[in-house]
């Protein structure tokens, strides 16, 4: 592995240092309000904030594998930030997906890492219950296909660099970064905490 990987103790990608996998702190009212605003609908089944913008707002939520209404929900790491989802949609409209699929087909190391990412994803989700309908099903096309960059980038943002090789590459290609805040209400998710302590 190249030495450049270790320039920063947590990796060289801009989202290093905000790694969040279970266990999670329970989401606050302010965090859930920001997520609902991002989604344009009430947030459902959120068990934690899995990645954040530099301003503190959520970019990825962890969602229970069975929603409160009983629906199985495989996408444990769900990308919520509008600018991030738009950037992934833009990437999906280019030739990036077939290119990443070809990389997966041609590079045994990437394929092995992608399988490990799939297993890590399932292990993280299993901490919130086993749901038979989605048993063995992760997200984004893992472990052998590239179907949804939103899901793969969400996993990469949550788990940190070096876990999901396709999500890492999608973020590298993206015009969006959690280090350049493009939130409608920067810091709104953490403001309530500051106010209550003042
Ligand atoms: Zn922000």
C-alpha cells in the first residue's frame, strides 16, 4: 500500500476524521429536523448520524433495517445531503458507473475490497436487527455490481476511506465534498446544543 495513504492518521481523503459506524448517539431533535428538511419529508427510522458536513449538519443517516411501518429498508447508510445526492446523480449520468463496473471486473483487489465492504455493511446493519426479507442484501449493487452511487458514497462517508473502494472513487470524482459547506442552514443540526449550554 502506498505511503501516501498515511499522510493523515485517518487517511488522505477529505472525509477522513469523521468516521462513524455503530454504535451511534441517538439523533437529536435538531438533527432530525435538518434531515427532514434535506429529504423534504419526515425522516423515518433514523438511528444515528453516520456522517457530517464540516458545519456539523448530517450528510448520511443510519436507518433501521425495518422502518416503523414495518417496511424492510436495506439502505442502512442513506445519503441525505441535497448537494451530495445531486452530485452523485450527476456522476451517474456520466460514464462513471460503467467505468467503475469495469474496474470491479478487472481488478481482483478492488473486487475483494468491495466484497469486504458488503460484509461490513451487513455487519453494521445487523446490530439493529435481522430482517429476513433483506437477508444478505446490502446496497448500491454490492458485492458484485455498481448500481447506486448514492448508497456507495453514503457508505464510504460513514465508514471512512479504504472501506468501500467504489464509494471512495465516486467521492473522489464528485464536485461535492463535506469539507466545503453547501448547506441551506449551516450548523443548524448542532446549534440547539450550543444554545442550551449557553
Ligand atoms: Zn454544512
